[in-house]
């Protein structure tokens, strides 16, 4: 880490996870700052406009037009289910069914309720989606994309990070899942339908905190439901729901 970056992070309530790779040894250093160091800086969004060369694609794409439209991430306290839903929302889209910003918003909507890392997450999402200019060009080819998930696991590198983290450095329930699979695309090139596929890997950093204990008894809880204006709605973290922290950069998943 350069001195200038270190000086900007010193004393600030943020989490830094630095990934240093040698030929045979992977060392993770955890400090208060940004998850982004573990995934590297955000890269330039995809710019290709050719739907791709002709290949065979298994029938795993959404079946109805509504399923191609921007969909919210599944609300759950199960980290694996949440990670799979995040991956589906990140890699499933149809340029004729919505705008790229609408698909990105589905992921930003499940960011850390505290607001920390929200801007970093937004940058991560943009790195995995086409730019607005590329999206407009892909739309002329009626391009769609979806994924097949082959494997989903907690990478050993995350265990290293947890082992080195000091108490309070990681959000409650924080974990990481690395997903590997295949990205599929289809569209029209000229007048001919074309299809393409590409191997992908991404690490999804998330947190599924335990629910906040409720000090009210059941009767008081029922009264609160009858009078929602009396108290604000509980946040996702208070309800024990998972939320999204960061995404690895394209091609920089943890293992």
C-alpha cells in the first residue's frame, strides 16, 4: 500500500483487506478500510458489442419476458442463497427489457444499510456490467445475458482474512463466496442469431448478521404492527437479513 493511500485511511472507520500474492503463498492482511483491496481497483466496464461467436448454450435462460426484466435480490438470512441471487442479478439481463442502470440498482439496493462501502459497491457493479454506451450498442443486436452456476464456495483466502482480523474489524456475519460458472449471451448479428459463452469467476463479499434481540414482548410487538407510524421499520441488519458488501473485480476472484 502506498504512503498516500495509507495516510488517507489512517484513523478512518473503514475496513481494508489487502491481498498479497507470491508464487506459492497467499497472505491476506486485514485492517479497517475498504474491501476493494481484496478485489483490486474497479476495472473498465465491458465494451464489446458483438454478441459473440456461435456456440451451443444449455436451456438455462429465463423463460418469460418478465424474468428478463430487472429483479430484486432475494431477501434472506441464508448467505449461500443470497450469494446465488446476487450472481443471478449481476449476470442476467436483457438490453431490450431495461436500462443498465436499472439492473445495477437492484444490487445497490441491498448494500450495507449503514451506507459504508455503498459507493465502492456501485463501482464494483459497474465493472461487471456494460457501460451505457456499450449497452446501447448491444441493444441494436438484441443482446441478452444469463449464467449457469457450476460451483459456489467460501474461499480459503477468506478464512485467512478472518483469522487475521482483530475483534470488530469485520461486520457481524461477514463472509465471502466465490462463484464459478458460465456466462451465456445471445443476440442478432446482422440478420443471423448468434450465441456465445464465457467462463466467469467472481467473489461476493456479504454479511448476514444475527437478528437484533427484541426487548419488547409479543403483545408490544403486535401493537407496533398496528401502529407503524410509532416506530421506524427495522433495517435489514436488525432483521438478520443478508446485505451486499463488495464484489471482486472481473478476473480477480479469491480461491
